[in-house]
C-alpha cells in the first residue's frame, strides 16, 4: 500500500504528505532485504497507473525484488481495480496514532487462486522461506485461497512457511468478524512452520505470565502439529510516545524471553510486529536457535518504532547492540 | 476530491505531495467565493473519515460554505464508500501533464435523488445561482437524476442554472462512452440558462472561425430554447508550459470574443475552464452584459493557469487588469 | 494574528516558517467550530492586504465563519493600520518556548465602540454564546469599551457571556500594568456568566489546595454575583516537553476537579487555555453539568498541547477517551 | 527588512514562507560583499528581538559586517519600535508580482541625526564608498536628515557617495507624495558623486532614445555639478517571467550603453536595480571606466533576476561571462 | 555518485538539498530499467558507509539491480576510499547550470582488473548488452584496464558493447588532458559495437551539416571496423532554460536524423546524453532499425531535460508520443 | 565542515538534507560569536568551490569573521584538495546517533606551518583568546605543527590559549591510534592555559568521584605547569533522547561542580562539548571566576543539545536562567 504520513501534523490539518510504501506482510520482506540483507521478493498485485509505479519505486528503494508483482490494467478512474492506500498519523503523547485506510477494491484483494505461478517462485527461484498472514488472507474471499495455494506450494518445495495472525476489524466487518477470521487462520495454520501471534493469549507486558503463555502455545501446537516455532511481541503502551516492549517464543518445548525494553521512546509504532517477524525469520534462516531468534526479533521490533515509515530502518549491528543487552537495561 | 500535487517532480518519482481540494464543478463555487467574494456553498457527499475532514478543511480555506455537505459513515477501509482523490503532475515543456484519478465508489457517486433537500437550499437560503455539469452528472447512474432534480428545483425557485459540458472518457468507459454522455447532457441542457462548452464546435484557437462558432451556438439554442448564454474558452496548447488562450460567447443573438492571450506561461492548467465559468457567472450575477462576462471569463481562465491547484487564486483587480487589455497584448 | 512557527528550529536560526492563525480569544471560536462542530464566528478587524487575506483563509480552514470580520483599508506599508503577527518557537526540554509578538497598531486594537452592529450578531443571528477576555480588552483604550458594549448586547439578547482573565504584561506595559488590567477585568466581570481564570489563586498544580481554590472562587462570586461558573486549568511545568495538567471549577456551590494528567508529553503548549475554555463552553452549551464541563475542558487543554498551532486539532471522541479516565492514569 | 517568500505559491494561499533579508539600499552592500567580495557593512537600526536577530543572521550569511547595526530595545509587542518586514510573491507569466509591506514604526525609520557616529565609520574604518537612496531618505521625517548628515560626513572623509533615486508611493502617501520626495532627493543629490536613476527620463527600453537620455542626464548635471556618474537600467516588462534588460550611463560627457538582454527568463525581479548599482560601484571603486561600469551593472541586474531573494547570488565570473557579450546575444 | 540538488536555489545559498543518484554511464542502466522496463544491473564499487547505503537505496528506486555492486570497507573518515558526490544547480535563463564535483579517491576509481567476475555477469546471467564510456575509463589509471577487460569479456560472450565518448576536463587535468583521453577512447573503441559521440564532429545544431557528420562517422568506422552504429545528440543551447535538440546516427551506411525539437523548455539538462544512449539501446536491443533508434533516442534525450535528476523519468508512451512527431513540431 | 542533517529520517533513507556548518574547534568560535556576542574569527582553509562558498555563508550566519579563511584553488573534482563534510543523524531513543565522516584530503588537513600569518592575527588584531584542540591537531602530520606554531605565537602575544583533548578514533587509525594522539596532545598541552578534557578520568556522571577527578586534574597540572584551568562535562547517556549532564573544573587548587541536569531531553547532542568550552571561555574572558565558568559551561552544554546543528543556538539569558538553578532541579 501507499502510505501517506503527515509528519508532525495530523491528517486533517496537514497540507503535505511524505509517502512510504507499507503493508502487513510486505514489511517483513522489506526488512529482510534492506536491514538483514537477504534476497527477498514481494508477490502482490498492483494496478498499473502512476500510483502503482510510485509504489514500485518505493519497494525498489528497500531492495525488495519487484519482478513478481502482477500488474493489472487500470480503468483510468480506479473504479474496477485500485491500489491500496493508507493515511497514518503517528500520535504524540496522550494523543493516539490515528489511521484512515483506503483499501477497498484493490488489485491484490482481487487476486485468485491460479493467478500466480508458485512453482516458478518456489522451485525455479529456490525460495527458502515464504511469509504471509491474516491481513492478506482476510482481504477478500479469494485471498484465503491464494494463501492456501501458496503455502501448500511452499511446503512441497521445501520452503519454510511462516504466518502472522494479524487481524484487522475493518477487513472482516460484515464478513463474520473475528470468528470468520479465526476460521481462516486455523485452516492456514495447518500449513505453517512458524507462527507470529498466539491464540488466546494476552500480549500485554504488564500482565505477562509465563505459564499462561506456555499453555496457549502448547495448545496451538496440539491443534497444529506442523508448527515448530511460535512467537509474539509483548507490550505495554503508556501513550503514543512511550512503550515497554519485549518478546517471547515457544520452540523445542521451551519458552524463551527476549530482552525487555522499558519506557522506551516511540516515534512511529507501525511495522513493529513485522520487524519482530523479520528478526526471528532472519535468525531461523541462518540456522540459529530460538534464543537468538527471540532476542533479534525483540530488538528489531523496538528499533522499528524509532523511525518513520513501516519498515525497520536499522542495521544488524544496531540490532545486535540492543539484543545482547538482554534484561539489564539501565532503567530511568 | 483530494488532489495530490508532486510539485516539480513526477508522481512516480516524488516522495512528498502537497494537497489541495478540487473537482469539476466544485471549483466554480470556490472561485466565486475566494476570488469574486460571493457567498457560495458546495452540495456534495463525503465519507466521514480523516480524508473527508481534510477535504472539508481545504474547502473552508477557500471560504466556501461546508454546511451542505452530506457526511456518509465510513466503513473503516473505504470498501463501501470513499472520498475521491486524484493525483496530478503539471507537466513541463514538452512533457505533458499527467493524472491518475482514484474516484471509484465515492460518496458523491452514490448520491441519489431525494438525498438532498433542495427546497431548503434554493428557497430558504435564497440561492441565486446553481451550477453543475457533465462530470457530476456522469459519475454514476444516480447522479444524473440528482442533477435533474436539483436543476428543476433551482428553476422553480427562480435561481439561474448553469451547466458545464465537461466530459471525461474514464467516467463513461464501459457505460456507453461519449454517446451516453451526450444523451445525459442533452436532457439536462433543457434545464439550463447558461452553458459552458459548445456541442459540435472545435475550441482550438488556431482553427477558430467565428461563423462556425455562431452556427454551433445557434444550433444548441434551437434545440434548447431555455438557454440564454453559451460560452467556451478557446485554446492552443503548444506544450505544458505555453498556451494561447481566449474565450467566446453567444448571447442576445450576438457573438462576443474575449481578449486573446498569446504564448502565455502556464504553471498548472487544471481548473482553467472552471475559472472561465466563474468569471462569466460573476458578471452575469452582477447584471453585467455578455461582453463583460466573456472578458472576465477569459482573464480568469488565464490567471487560473498561473497558480498551482485547481482554483483561481487571483483577485478581481488582477482579472480586471488583464480583461481590459482586450486584444492588444504586447506580443513577443 | 498570523502565527509564524519555525518548527524544530529556533526563530533566529530558521529559514522557513509554517504559518497558522491564532490569538487569545479567537482560538476558542476555532476550537468550538473545528473540534466541537458548533457554528461559530469571529468578530474582529483586519487590514485588507495580502496578510489579512492569508489570515482569512486560515480562519476558514478551521470552519470559523469569516463574514463578521471588519476589513480596514491598508495604507500599503502598514504604517496606520496593520495585521497582528506573532513568532513562536515551542521549546524543547529545558529550552523554554520563546515568542516575539508584533502586534502594535493592529486593526483590531483600533476598533471602537459603535464599529460593530452587535444587534445583528446577537439578535438576527441568534447567537447563543459570546466569549471574550483580557487580551482583547487590553489591546488598547478603546477595546475595553467594545468589550463592554458587546457583553451588554449579548446579555440583553439572552446570549451567555464568558470572559477569560488572560493577561499579557506587554499589553499593559506603560499603561498601568497589572493594576490597570485588573481594573478593566473587574468592570467586565460584572457582565460575565462564565469566567476562566481565578483572581488571587495560584494555579500551580503542585501547590493545589482545594480550600484555597474554593475561597478564591467564592470571593469572586461575592464580588460579581452574575457569575455562575468559574474554572481554571492547573499545571506543573517541568520543562517545555513535560507538564502535569488538570483543571478545576466552581459551580452550583461546589468544586469539581477534572482528571489529572501527569508527566505528559507536550509538543506546543500555546492555546491550551483556549482549548480548556472551549471544552467547558461546549458542555455548558449542551446543557451538561459542571462535572462534564471540567472533564472535557481538562482533556481538551491536554490535547491542544499535543499538536502544533494554537488550535485544538482533536475530535470529541479523542477528548471523551481521555476525559473519562479521570484520575486513574497509568503513571510511569 | 525580513522578507517572506511564498515560493511558487501566493501569499494568500501559502502555508510556508522562506525568509530572506532585503531592503532598498542594503542590497547594494550585500551584493558588494557576497558577489564582488568587497568588505562592506550595513548601518541600520533593528529592534532587539527574535526577528531582529534572525535578520542579523541573514545579513551575516551574505558576508556583510553587522557590527554597525544600532540595536533598539524591544517593548515586547512591537508597539513602539519594530523591525520591518515585507511579503513578496514573484508572479508568474501574466500574473504580476505582488507585495505587502509592513514597515510602519520601524527602528530604522526612527533614527535621528546624531544617532550614528559617522566619524568612526568614515574616518576610523577608512570607508571608501557610501551608498544610500530615496527609500531610506523617505522612511520618515528624520531619515532625510540622517542621510544628509551621513553624506556630508562621507564627502568630508573623501569617501565616494552614491544615491539611488528609488521611490515608493506608499512611503510618501499622506506626506506630499512624489513632489515631497523629489524635494528631498534634490537636496541630497547635491551631496552625491554617483546617481542611479535619472529624473525626467522614461526608462522603458522599447521607447529608448539616446538623445532624450543624454538631455535628462545633462540637465541633472547642470543642477548638481557634483555628480560625475549617472546610470539607470532600461527595461521592457512583457510579463513577470520575461523582460528585456539593458543599462545606460552618462559619464565624462558621454553616453555608454550596456549589453541588451532580450526576452530573458525572470525568476524574481526584486533587487535587480540594487544589483545594477553594485555592479557599477564595483567597477568604479576598482578604478575602471564607465564602459566597464555599465557593462557589469547591466549583467549584474540581469543575473539578480535569475535567483530568489533580493540579492545578487552570482559570481564575478558569471557576470563577466555575460557583460562581455555586449549587444550580440543570440535572439530566439 | 550521490547528487545534491539545491532545487530553485544555488548551491552556495541553499540550506537544503534533495538527493538523487547519478553518474555518467550509470544513468543509462537506470533509464533502461525504470523507463524502458528492461532488466539491468550496475557494476560499480561503493564504500560501505551510510552514504553508500543511501546511494544503494536510490539505485533500487530506479529498479536497477544492485547485487553486482562491490562494497569496499570504509575507514570511517573517507581518507582511503570514498563515495563520489556531485553538487549541481540547474541554472535558470541566462544563469548557467553550475556543478561542483567531489569524486577524488572514490571506490570505483580504485577498481582494478580482476576485481569483477565478468564471466559470471556475461555468461551466467546471460547479459545481452554492456555499456560503458569515457567517464568510467577516465576515472583513474586502472579503470581503463577494467573497461578493456569488461568489453572483451562482453564481446566473447556475445553481448553487444556500447561506449560513450563522454569527456570531462577535470578527470584528465594533470593526466594528459584531451589527448590522453582520446588515446584511451581509441583503444576501447576497437571493442565497441555501438558508439555515442563522434570524434571530430561539432554537435552544435545551428551548424549542422549532414555531409560533415557523415564524413566524421565514416572516418571512425574506417578506424574501428567493429563499430556498427554511431550516434550523437545535436543541440543549440540558448540559455539554461531553452534548447533546440535533435539527434543523428550513422548505421548501415546511411545517416538518420531524429526529430528536431525547437526552443524547448529545459528544467535540468543533466543526463540528457545518457537518455539518448538508453533510447537507442532500447530500440537496437528490440531488433528495431536505426530510424527507430534515433527517433527514440532523440525524444528520450528531450524528456530527460524536463525533469529533475539525472534520470529519464518518462514512460515509453510519452517517448513514442514525441518521437513520432518527427520534424513537424508546431513552432512558436 | 559541511554538515548534512537528515532531520527525523536516517541518512540511508532520507531524500533531503538540511545543511549546517560545524566542526570540532570551530564550534567554539561560533558559539562565542552568535551566543556570547564576542568578536571571533575562524582560521581554517577551504577549497574554493561551491561547497566552500556554502560553508563560508553558513559561517557568516553565525557572525563569525570569515576573513582569515585561507582559500585553496579547487581542481574541479576534489581529487587534490577538498572541503570536509560529515553526515550525522541524531538518533531517537534507543536508536543511537550515527555519523559518516568524509574528511579525507581536506584543505585544512593540508595546511602547513608557515601558511598562516599568526603575527597579524595575534598582534595586529589584538586577539585575546586562541582555542584549538585534538581534532585539528590530529588531522594530519602537518596540522600538529600548525597548532604548535599558533599556540606559541598566541602565548607570545599575551593571548590566552585553550586546548580541547577531543579524540576521534578514525583520525588516528593507521597512524598510531590513541598513543600517537596522546603524544601530540601532551606536546601541545605545554602551550595551553586552559584545557577541556581530563586525561585518565572517566567522565561518566554515574561513576563520578570527586577525589578521582581532583587527582587526575592535579596530575595533569603537575605535568603541565602552565595550565590554570581544567574542565570537563560529565554525562550519563541513557539513550539518544535522554541524558544526565553536569560539569566539573579544577582551578585555583579547588574543584568546582556545575549544576546537574537530570534526565534531560536531548534533540541533537553534537556540539555539546564545544558549547561547554565556549561557556567557560566566555566567563574567563570576562574575568569571572571558576564557579561562574563551570556553571555557564554546564548550562551551555545542556542547551546545545536542545537544538539541531553543532552550534549553541541560545542566548546568554537562557543560559543564565539554567546555570543559576545549580543542583536543585525539579526531578521527575
């Protein structure tokens, strides 16, 4: 999606916008490419108009391969097919962030099973990891099918599959709400190796209870025996500018907690969960263990909140500098 | 609509946009309010989200009354109802202007007969002039009905009605194209006193032939005896930065030519036709004659091209300064 | 006034300014219009030059009716009559905010009794509330008379009258200072129903003593038996970026405390008091009680400090979200 | 003065201003310092507030010595003493430039004979040239006296004195208009060696008649026998973006014409006359002849119009590159 | 190189820069990727610091493959190895463009034969075209060897090789000047199929003489029998804002002239020659003839001058729209 | 050096830079001029190109005398001599500041003993204070000699000499590292009256132990008996946005602690040490005692971190307001 950022101002009062690209699962690809320096590509669909080409340019900026984008012909007024946009102001102190999503009728919501040649992507290109999640699967009736198709193809090719349980009320409003989303998620979780988000678990850091987390994670593993790694960020949100942040994962039968960052300054919290996912994927792809994964994920989630835009504009050195300080931050 | 302007850059390469409000017939109201200092209001519909409120703020900037806007509840992702947007780069020299319209599913395209209390607008508020045109009428199947309803109510109340024959390919694509648009226009022309645009007439200035203009105008008057004033700008477009511009009207059985501005510098041509209409309406509302109307219309159309944004950011003094120099400009 | 904001820079080092409109009592009208969605108009005078027209455009942006502005002819160099301006940098941490006011010889300071047709404003337009205060009354020898005239006309028409005890040293310097200001205020307080600011009371939150507040308020009521509602914000200013904020009012013989917001992030504190006033007026106009008024006033005062510009760029939903959390904020 | 420039927008529609410093005779000092690399200082008065300090910083940017500025205490609201400001939009094509001057009650307009120690400036600092003109002399009743005093002191010290016949209607409105200005000018011309502007001569290039110029110049020399060099730019203004420009001077009993630049692109014409003066002064100070002076003056006047701001942001190399091409430009 | 653009201002007066990436032969790759939509990669070397990563991001923006960049370790202060930068202001009217190149000691100037695995690039990746030129070859003593090595490898792999005779005085100053550059060029021309620039031919459009062009081209072909296509843009530069532009090529024993664009508006002329080369390469790669090549090259060269930045920010549709109008432009 | 600041963004993701001037010892001169209003000049060398002239303009902005700059001819591509640049992003919360220095081969690093006429500077101009330090001395093999020469000349003329023990790893990398730097410093310390930085002392505020400071200071005095005043800031850095700050000095045989500012908001920490030095120098030059010096130095160091850019953009009034509150700040 094309993201419009009014900077220090509010959407309703600004006269200028800085644009970024962003979007649920896309951000993970961007972070893996521009921060973790891995080859990554985005499979999506865009309407072929000036907005779509602007989005393509922004994706290239982040070193993400744009060659797998499916381009749809534009009708000139975006009646039949559009590019998604969202407007997001980052909030300040007790003024919360506020967004306005304009994603009806997008090219990607219209994608159908069969539109993408997954064989080519997974087999020919030797893709090692495939990531998707609840936002893509929830875009329309057809996108859950595309997710299924892709995840199956990935598994068959030997690619690891990760899935983020992201949920947006607005996407499911009038289509069965949370229950329908859960239904889709559960179907897709049977095809995932790695999962971000934990069903039935409250990720508020102030209430964190390790036994509850472990129980929820084990319950998911019982239902979906294919899953090998479950992780979630943990947060306390004091206000738009101050959070506590940590992360926790369950793997190899054990719980691993990431470092806890207390009372940290937040510039723009969007994309923090995607940075968390990217951090974990990076370590797992490198063959590192769950401790490495949760440490890197937590530090990445933190750093993503210190820059504008959806993406993790940090280096692995910066992430390492924070993830190594596990649990012993200077508190103020 | 919310207009996104990349300034000196192109849409596909920019990273920042300046926003303006704009839109076919709306611009006329804006020009009458902010340039000609007449009370004017916009009757439209907007989705009630941050984008809609930004548009409202921009409309207020131009001193146009926003109290007649119909606010539609937003679904959170703009699937069911949206606010229109368009992206427009102004071109430079031989690089032409280029736009990208994103106006599918807008609140205004969903408006239906009966949604607006025209009695209140025309009778209670004592509205003296009503302007609409082919863009609004062409937005959807229902907007032509709304236009009919409004024009009839206006006429009954004694308000003068003007109509602009604006045509956008993209709006009629798949819905009968130019023929269908003409069909709608002709129906509505029976309800108009003043018309901008002339059927069957080529408005290129280089080919201008007064007898052809007169014939075309007379032919329209024959078909629609209610019409009292027909006018159109005349142009030669050398490139994005250089035009010739003039205007011509037919009224009281005679043709009146406006001043001719040759080889003028153009910054942003959008809204020039709406400035032309506003200039003519201003003079006619003031009880002035067709000569005054065509002179003011032509100068307003010119000045609208010397500023960014859809609107005529000029003063009546500046318009007068140019319209009085009829036909004797220094040529370079 | 036209406000020049150097953003993150200082006035003396910047090369660009963002402009806003703002000014003591005006901000209340703006907040009631753009945040609380009530019809409101500003009665002021402006010199008719490019600066005045820019101010008019900014006022329209905020949905405030500009039709009651009295326009004064400009002499071309602003020797005889000017538009007020002020430059304000918002400070950062221990660097305090700093302003530079340029308001000598303004059109509004020259306004005299008889210049405005208050009958039309209060009777014809059915105005329900009139707000003014010590800044306007202190602009010049004549403005106190205009305030008197206006408040009397308002009372006669049945409009509620509110008055803010705002005081600016610079306005009274060389004209009797605080004593002279108090003298004017006391005269005008006899014409007010609602008062913001409490004579003889220290509004520092750290020293807050309810009995002292009550005593000061009762003393004012004894002197001015017409007053029905007295309110003031309470603050502790740690530095430019961190405040504690609350509010308190006296009405119906009782004291009501608003929620206390501790250690909150402040972006730009200007206009916080005007947001406080607008919040209270909104609730009182809606017929709600003093508890509602002080809660909304306090939350509005807080949110006004989270955005740039004098105005309260928030929604009633955002205000409600904070005002309902009375006294039980998460403390860090 | 502090100059506010809305860039591509108009004053009444912009939301941001770029600031520059500028002002009639000051610009000459700036051009001599930053373009021609001569030591130069400005003698003026500023109110000591944030605006004054911003102006000081801008003056330093141009390498002009700020140590002779007289700082006046500010009263906090600029009622008694102010810093001058002007707002200027540069126009585009047939939309003319437009300004709004806010220079009433400035510190410099209040300067009086005796306020400046001219002895120190001319004798101790060894000043070789003093430039002033009709804008400074016209600011108030007292500034003409200060000009007289300064010019006399300069002459006595052996410094060359130049005077620009600049005239602004607005400065003399209500104070005797053009006649009063001429009266002051004539008095001061008796103290000048070099004069820019020619009484009784039309400087429109299209009407240029060398004999008329020579007659007017000789007539001035007859009246003021102290004058040794008289020069003026010659212009044709097609529109805000296109001028013809040249220059002419009279010295040593002969007329010298500068190169003629036809149909040149103009970005911002303000300060062109001051660049003309600076170009001539530079050559004369270097001991070069009238031909060099008029060539450099004309090219400098041209280049000043190709940049924003009042000043001549060019190098002597660039000026030389144009001044040498006298009269044989490629015409388009 | 990282390009710093002061926009409407001059380098010496600006306070902000917009950055772009750019550089002699690189621009051709960028144009082929972002305008002509061909896969293209840049083979270069960058110091691995924040500036290098910014340049990488800018290259990605233009859809150019960054995977062949050789990253050199940074010493922290860019003493041993740097990234090239250049500052460029585009000029306006008679004020010429002006640049300031800061390219000493760059990573790419230090590249040596053997540093790049050309086999992988040409054979494994199936590269169809290789472009380089006189700027790269002139960077240092070693880069000519790298060019030789690359061109030989390309030829052996069957890839087409093009070479641009670009010459920069500053690169050869102190190293033999034009003669030394010619010496290098001639050596490399023996390895080229396609050449941009013609030795011994004056490309000024006003002096264009087809027979002279043909003679010069034939002479080059005689000396370098491997060359199959020679082309050059033709220009007249009136001033920074106005050029005439055309192109001419020699192929298959015949001369082909491109369309002539007279008196066209120029925003930023940098990169026009690279756009010319890209246009020709695109057509030749597509198997089209020399007429198509010269038409597309000429139109591309023109459009590159209508946008900021080194690159051709245009679409093939826009290029086609201009190249088809060969020789019959409306003249003003 | 020319400093490039990406504002809220990171260097690798920004598209625009704000430029400032800055550099180790230079900032002290700037602070003394623009904040403390003392005459000050910078002795440095710049390459004479557009970048050098931009730097000159920025230096003038800060009221620093530019007449002692040695201008070196540019070779057009900055191969032989360059102007230094550095890119600096200020960090946010737990994301640390990050810089990228590009200072190889600068004009100033090439300066040699004999290049500057120190007699003229110290004797003719009556310079009262000379400040330099470890950055300048470490630029190259020749700059330590220039420092020696200058310090000796200063001492002979009666000027006070101060030296800052600034150390940059990157400058000494490959040249003997810290040991070689210490060697140079010690040689130069024999020529200093006032020293900033204390050898063998840890300036972390959390570990502060007055006896250790005193011991380290006394030890330096023993080695360099010429030193009369030694001072250093003390800091705790929680993250990029929050520091504790204080200062301490040793003079007249006693230790003086400055006020302690706890948990203060930091915008941009660069230049804080130079502000500290300037504050101390200002008081010592005014003949005030060590207590005044350390208080002013500490408050200046604090305020320098509340603005962008290297310089101390504060007034003496603001500094006084903070330095007087010694040790009794409200803690949050």
